[in-house]
C-alpha cells in the first residue's frame, strides 16, 4: 500500500494540495454482512449455467479505489518532480557565465587571485546584509502542531492495522478448521458418477459455515473500524484546518517548515486511505465467500460432481 509520508530530507519545499484528507473517511459505508457485500457487487453470468461471477465489488468500493489511486498519483508525481534536477539556467545567466569566463581568461594569475578575493568578500557582505527567512512564532507553532497530529494519526493507524491483522489471522485459521463434509452420495449410474444435486446438497451446509465464519470475524473488524473511524476523522480534520489556515503552505516562508507541512498532509492522507482500504477488505472477503454459497443455493456446483471436493 502506498505510503504518503514524504521524506523531508529528499524533497524541495512543496505547496500542499488543495484537498481535505478527512473526506476520504466519508466515502466509507461498511457492509453489515457477506450477503450485503455480495448484493452490492456487479455480477455477470458465469461459465456454468445459473452461476454468477463477480465483475467488481460495487460503486462504493470503486469510488474509494479511484479516489485513492488519483491522490496517490498526485503525491507521487509531486515527489518525483521535487527529486528531479533543478531547472536549467536562463539565457541571461548562461550569457553572464560566458562573459565571466572570457574575463577570467584574459587575466593574469595575480589578477585572478585578487578577483577571487574580491568576489568572496562581496558574497559574504551580501549574506550578512540579507535578512534571514524566518516565520513568526504562531506560524511555526501551527506547523509543528500539524506535523505532530500527522504522527499521532499514523501511530493510531498502526494500532488499528495490528488489530485488524490479528482478526484476519484468526479468520483464516477458523476457515481452515471447518470440517469438510463426507461424501456419501451413491453413484447415479454404472459409470460411477454421482448426482450433482446430491453433492451440492451435502456441500451446502459447509459453504454456509464459511459465510457464517466470515460474518463473525468481519463483525469484529467492523467493531474495530467503528472505534477508530471518528478518531482518525477528527485528527485529519484538524490537520486539514491547519493546512487551510496556512493557505496550503503559501503562508509559510521557511522551506523546512513548508516541507513539514506537506509531509503532514501526506501522513494524514496515508492514514485516511488505510482506514478506507480496510472497508474494501471487509467488502471483498465477504462477497468472495458468499458467491460460492449463492451459486450453491441456485443449484450450481463448482466441480465435476465425482465427489464432494
């Protein structure tokens, strides 16, 4: 998964995007069950008569996926440009460099040394006369607060994903532990083949157990999701407000502070995206396991009917 936390050491000062990271959390509409996940899907007739295959996981899934991919591309593009070589010098700068080179070539060694000393003195004088670029205390404090909020929300999401991974691991083990049915269908003819209807009938309770298992663990995921959603949304909203107050970074003078603000926005987007992607996980795992059960309910068995599995 894309991480939008931008490295401050490697990018030039960058203006923040005119976007609201908290909006990502508003796309979310977690389905209540595997059946609801399946109903939201776009389906098509499968290769087997009467079967349904999933084309996509529904409008909400696609909305989240498209938005995240678009913003990921924007962050990636900006970061790439920031890492690129500086812009080529202007024609006047090139011409000035040529004239300087010609002047130096016409000088004696002593004249070159004297010229170098003079240029160094002038440069030091310019630097001493130039006012240091520095933001006022309120701006510096707001950037610092926004950056800390970004770190806070990513720490929050670390705890969230750890809990979700633990639930997913438990779900995988529970699915593996389900007892598959014994096949005791009698051959339908002298070829030794058994009735598809018999095989499907014996297999169907097992498929229902798989759906119930996914529903059980996805319910746990939904509970964790609902616990973290308001917390993440609230922090992202504060980050958005800080960035807006600083006019997307235009109100920040110090390059390093501008970088920090851009990084904070990236961190908030990464956290909000991670939360949204957890909905995709719940929706996808539910729909996938329900599809086979749905087809079984409609008399479609995935196999050649020579056995239960």
